């Protein structure tokens, strides 16, 4: 899906049905363990900070200031 570094589909596409939640950093390992023990895959996708805005950092460590809009069901 991201062959050649094309992240446009996973970052801005629709039809992604996953549960998204956040936990305090000190509880992350325990939450991950509970999910795995319950037979559920879990993937960390980001971190909440007290900084305004969104910073997108790709797996290779490259930062991007261009944030995709995402899918909007109400856009005409």
C-alpha cells in the first residue's frame, strides 16, 4: 500500500474501520499487553502532546508539514 513511499491512500482515504484510543504513556505497555492477551492486534500510530497542530513523521523519520485533509463524507 505504501510502496515507494506513497502514503496518500492510508493518510487520506476512507473506509478505515479501526478503534482509535489513547492512554497515558505510563499505561501504554499494560494497555498493549491487555489487547494482545485478548487476541487483538494493536499498533501505536502517534502521540498526543501539548503542542498545537499536527506533526506528521513518516516511519523513515522524515517530518512533513503537509498534512492530508483526509476523507470528508460531507464534502460536495
